[in-house]
């Protein structure tokens, strides 16, 4: 049993008063995530400000058998960084570990503390004419350590990859309190098993990421955005094939948006006007960006012409200015807010092969609507990644408990369709607690054995973010 | 002790006569690598033609305690896939596992057997207007399974990444004979620890890769190549900074070549003429490529003008045709042949931060020349990856044994300089046997423990490619 009262005193003694939050009022913002629909009750919240302090805390927790919840910017969507309800987990917030240690614009790298806010890093890179290309709705609050731990994705994965492709080195406090210094600022390094890969996407279950070397790219000097109306998902996928070619590797985003999302966006942001003269069943919001002398307008116009000749595009708006581009992107942001205003709903972040998207959307829509004619489907996503947020708003007539039960059943149905297409139940949000059951149900015995073996190897006492991804073994 | 005679009979019994090579004459090509300077003596060579057959062989080896050497196309440079000299290792060649299982140009993926030759895959992709962008000197003979196992790099890493960035799914026969099916054709998949990362770069020590899902890109429709003469390594690095911006993400290669390599190339291929009017201490061979309507000539000309105004470039040749471009690339290939003709020399594939390249080259050159005034340094490489082949030709006066001893000492000196710049002793070739000592010397105790723990978890009996990367534990 954890020696609960003593550990906060010990940490306070070693790290000072500022490092420990004991009162429930101070803890409020550490026990809920962005969606606001989950709560935990921690043993306490500690806020180290150096890697050495993180190591001290972890060492103490290990000595006292205290379970740990490493925590970033509370923008997770699978309850992976929220403390359990049993009052036995110590939240270790990385928010005070927020220094940029180094920025090398010639090497195109920056070395940062885990608690740095993504947006802050992007701004720091911009000052050196560079960009850190991870782009998320939550970038104003999410922390880079959380982005590493969850292998974050976002809008620009198509061109720049997920966090896994953007991390060159890591510093990690291991579950036994030792510090692993893997902060290499090398673009190419091929020495045996690449240990840092284990921490990317393991959601804090194998150690606490305290620092990272990030890969930068030249800051784009110009970009062009277009919003296009299309007749079908087939047309969207066919247009992607053209765009991937016509835009070379300058295609930054290619977002699928259904009509319903345009409406939700206009509900959430009344200032928004319908972007095209008529309504279309599907829209594509796309962006190309470049440094150097490339005529992006000509590139996009060429693509739009080809798309229209082939009857893939019916109508479209090409942003003539940065302000117009931002207005088009406003739809993408407001539609998320519009969904949130609708309350409890099924959020998913599935993926399928790009070529399977039309058939998957057709079959999943049909099966879900057959099972629940009064629900509403909102399927949007990143076409180039095969990644769909196939979300479901429950029938408004149900009460909250019935809605939840109903959505669970629809999720099962949706995932069963997904299995038929060789899809993934999580393309970017991860497993955490909320996707654990469907994740485990799809692991082969061998995969389960490998995952459990790695967890046991790194964290034999099972104190590091226990119960996330894999269930606690007793 | 291994039950050596029996196992070949058992395998022959199960897989047929074609699958087993017993006679030394038949085994010759399985016991040396590209450089031809290392030999092993296997227990035998077996050639399965399906994943199930690989699994049968591995199961038999495990039952009989026989050590296994998985083998691809013999183009490794660190003796990782060559059998030991003690006659106790069974070579498992993947060469008959050579089917393309699927090619999906809409999903931009292909699913292939491990024994497929890289060049064959590139051609198959080209037929669908796609490209598999891994590009190596050995692409006519190396196998994709070897590329996966060694996390191969090559000429286009700058734009497309190493194998790690190009593999979406894997199929692996585990050391216990079970088959792991991780052949997901998903561009984004974030379900817990990414198991496939462990097999990428672990050089066949954790299992035998039998299949892979590879990421394709649109096949470039146009490219431009330039060979430039520069006054210094500083100028090369500064030009890279300009090129990375002016060429957006269309820069495919940016190779540093010293004058001595131009001479070696002309020695190896007498038809080659000095490419520029005068000789320059350093050259850059660079390429940009694109699909779609981009004016690459204007892009390159803009860069060259900027480079000349800043006195980074002194002179240059821009290939006016595909034939001229091939002629320029001929220097890159012939210089390798020129080195090989010089016999025993120190081959390295180190990396440093890009910003450190000039200071590293200066210090390493000085220290090596101070220690051995009669040796010859040939430092070329991939600037955008910070990856240098800092090779050393020994003094011609020494006999072979003395040359080897001398080169070992110079390698120690070079790696000591490298340590001061936070560099890697292997940016792409891997560790195998030949880089094991310097690799181990630089592992922290924690890293050693993690690497050993993972090996023991996957291969508790230590039969899978033993002694590569990590020493055999007895």
C-alpha cells in the first residue's frame, strides 16, 4: 500500500513549497481534460522545474510504492494523463519544465524541455525563419512532452509526419528514477535498436519524457488555401490522387469536411457565411505551402482545372489573401466547437487505407444509420493519412445515460466495420483508458505478450501511468 | 551443443531439396559481402520460399539449439549478415521470398516479401506512376528485408527519410518461430507502443523480417541536377541553408564531394572528364525533383545566383538533359569504385549536427594527418543528414597487417574527435560486428541494460543473429 501522506511532505521538503499542490481547489485544472467530461482524484499534484527534480520525485515514488501520472497540457482525448479516481496517483505536471535549451537554425533542430507549449516552440522557431511543423487545434495549450508521449498527429502529417518523424532525440526519466540522456541532435543515427521509439506513443507508461530534440523545417514563405465543393467521397479520394501529384511535396493539408460540419461551424460562429454559392455534400479544405520561388497559385489553378474537367470538383474558392485563408480555416476550427456544443457524442480517430475510404464511409454510415436512424454522423478527417474522425451525435431524445450506452453500441458496430477494412481504432489520439477495451480485443496473443513484456522490462513495479494502454496486472 | 548434422536433414525433409545448400561451392556467395573482405563458414544455407517455411526453419533451429543468420542481398558493410567462422550458424537466405503481394497506387503503398530486390520494387512502383524513394548504390542487389533490418539510408534521406520513415507495416518470424502479422497498410496508426520500430535497425537480432508494407510517393516527373565548385566546407553548409529554403521540400540530394573523389572517379572511369573548367577543393552534387507544374530550372538558377553573389559557389554545371545529369551522377558512383580499387581502407559513416560539419572536418583532418602524415583522407557525404563518409586510405608503403593496425588506431582517433561534437559512429551502416567495440564503449550502463533487456525479451535463447550489435552473453 502506498505511503500516501508522507510522500508529499518528502517532495515538498526536497523541492520547496511551490512544487506541491495539496488543496483540491489548486488541483482542479489537473483533473480534467479538454473535453471536460472526465474527472480523477489525485493523491496530489507536483510540479518539478528541472529534469533532476523529476528524477527525485520518481525515485521517491518508487521507494514508497506510489503510482505516478505524468501530465502535459490536458489536451488528450483518451484520459491517458488524468489521475485515477481512487486518490492513489500522484500527478507529475511538467508545466514548469518549460525552457528552450537550444535552437540551431543551421542544423534545423531545437532542444526543449517537455513542458514547453507547442505554440511557444513554433513562435521561437519562426524567429529563426524556421518552423516546427506539428499543427494541432490544441497547440496553444498542449505541451511538447505530451505530444511526444502520444505521438501526436494533426493537420500537417501528410507532409511532415507525426511526432515520431519530428523527434531526433529524447531525455527520459525512467520508472526507476534514472535519467536517460538520448538528446542527440543528429538527423541520421543508426546505432542498434532505436530506444527513443519506445517512448513515442507509449503515453507515459514507460517513463517520463523531460526533454526532446525536435526537427525543424524552413518556415514557409507563402501558402495558398482553397475550399472546394465535391459530389462524393470517391471524388475526394480521386482529387487527392491528382493533388498529391500536381502539388509535388508542397501539399500541406487535405481535409475532408462534410456539409453537416459547415453547418455546425456556422452555428458555432454566426459570423461565418456559407463559403460557396451552393451547398455540396462534401468539401475539401486544402493548403499548399513553399519557401522559395514557386508559383503556388498557378499550381493550385492547374489542379482545380484538372479536377473540374474530370467532374471531381463542382465549385471552389481560392483564398486571395492571408485573411481569406484564415477565414476558410475558421470553418475547420468552428466545426469542432460546434460539435462540442452538442454535448456528449462519440469521438473517434480511426484510419483505413486511403483507397478504402469511400467504401468504408458508405458501409459504416449505412450500418450505423440502420442501427440508429435518429443519430447524426459527422465524418471528417485527413484524407492523405487515411484518418477519419467518424463521429456520432446521439439522438437528442435520449437522456445522458441512455446516450452513453447507445454510443458504446454504435462504437462497437463502427469498429466491426473498420476491422473488415484492416483499419485502426486509433490513428492519432492513442489508447489511454477510453480505447483500452477495443484495443485489447484486437491484439493478438503475441502482440499482447510483446507489449506486456516491454512494460514489465521498463517498469517492473507497474507504477508509471498504470492502467493506460494495458490494464494493471495484479 | 547444436545438433548440426540432423537439422539440415530435417529442413530438407520438410522443405525439399532446393531449400538446402550443403556444398561449399554452392555456399560461396552467402559467405562474403560487397566489400569481399570477410568470410564466414556456415553450418549450411537454407532458402525458404514462404513465411511459413521461415517459421518452420526457425522452430527447428530453436528446438535444436542452432544459431541463425538471416541474410539478404550481401550489401551490408558491417558483417552483420555473414555467418560466423565456427561453422555453427545456419544462414537463412530470404532470396526466394520475393513476391510483390500487393501494390495500391491510391493508398500509395506496396506490400512485399522481404527477399525482393530494391531495384525490382522501384520498377514495379514506377509502372503505377509511383516511386519507392529509397536510393542506394547497392539497389540492384540489396533486398528490402535487409533494408528494413538495417534501417537503410542512402542518397535521398534528406527528402524522404530512412527506411524507418518508409515502412508502414511488417511481418516478422519471431525467434520462437511464431509469425507476427503487423502488415498494416495504414499511414497513421497510433495504438500503443509501435512494435515494428524494434525490428527496424535491429539487424535481424530480434526476429526475421519476412514482409513489409512500404510507403510510396508520386513518381517525380522532372528533375534537375547541378555540380558546383565551392571554396570551403563552410561554404557548402551555408549553401545548404540557402538550398533548403529556395528549393522548398523539392530538394532530393545534396552531396558533398572533395576534389580527391573527383580524381578517384576519373581514375576508375577514364571516360570521365573534369566536370568544371578548374579544380575546386569541394564540390556539391545536388538534385531537385518534382511532379506537377514547377519550374525547377528557375528554382535552381535562383539558388545558384544567390550562392554566387554570396561567394559560396565559384563555378557550376547545370545538367541540360537527363544524359548530362547521369554523367554528373557518374562521378558519385565512380568515386566509390575508385576507393574500392585502392584496397584496404577505413570506411566510416559518421554523423554530426549539420552546423558542426565544418569544424568537425577541420579538426578530424588535422588530428588524423598529424598522426599519420602519409595517409589520405576522403570525406564525402550527405550534408542535409549531417552524414559523412570520412574515409581514410592508409599509407601505401605499409604491408596489409600494418595497414589494418594503423587504420584501427586512426579510427579510434577519429571517433574521439566525433565524441566532442556529439556525433554518431554509425549514421546508416549499423553496428553488426565491425562497429561493435566503439558502439559498446559509448553506451551508458542504462542504454546497455535496455538494449540487453530487449534482446533477452525477444530472443531469450540468444539464437537469432547472435553477436551482432551486442556481444553473446554466456
